[in-house]
C-alpha cells in the first residue's frame, strides 16, 4: 500500500443526527490531525462535516474543503479550513476530491454520502482509481448497505473480488490502522 498523506472523507451534514455520530466525526478529525493526515471533505460547516473539520483544525491539522458554488452561496460553507476550493458543480467537486486524496473514508451520511461512496467504488472497479476505500460502519450505521453488497454477491451481480473494493470497519479507531497509517507511533498493517 502506498503511503497515505491525505484522506477524502464522505459524511453527512445534517444537524439532526444523534450526537454519537458527530463525536465520531470529530474524533476522526483529531486522529487525522495527530497523524499528519490532510483531510479533504465536502466543505460544509454543519453536521458530521463540520465536526470532522473542527476536530482536525482544533488539533492543528490541515483541512481542504471542496464545495460547489451553489452550496457556497447558501452559507453552509466552512470558511475556516486550511484551503477552500469552489467548483462549478457536484461532478467537478467529486472529481477534485478524488484527484487530491490518497484514500477514501465513508462515515455516516445520507443520499449524497451513499452516492459518493458508490461512485468511488465504481471508479475503483473500473480501474479509474486505485485508492483504498474504508466504510466506517460505526454503530452499525451502514449495515443495511453492507448486507445489500453481500446480497449482490449471492445473486451473482457482484463478484466476491469487487465486494472487496471497500474495507468495512466497526470503530472510528480502526480506520487509521486499516489504511496503514501510524497511530500513537505504531504502524499497523492495512
């Protein structure tokens, strides 16, 4: 596995979610900052997005927000990031995030998060990218989707090889070791 210095994190921006999810996003932001890993995210200042960015920034981490101009105009943008990139549309946003990230992490979110996760999995399946993808199934949030992927394999729509395009972890603390990133001075295999 190539050395990872940046991680694109897909996650939700809802402010109505249980605090346990927000805490996990903030924790992952802190973990990235403390490991010297740059975060690339959707540029929002609310929900898990905001908690992720603030968690990293409060620890002196580097955070790059990427947001399309129409979302920037409704004032949900997190302008206190290290770098802020405004794109023309959602397609350009996702392409930019994929270009500058070394890996992808999927934290809890909604339709947009799910779409982003499946898009990078599809790109990886089609060999357009070759970057690790980790699904953070914290509190079993993504379990119905994981079950669906397994069902796709059972019904032979998805090969077992392609089922392995993304690695599933159950805890926020397991993301970094899964990516082979040093945690507390100890590198663990990815």
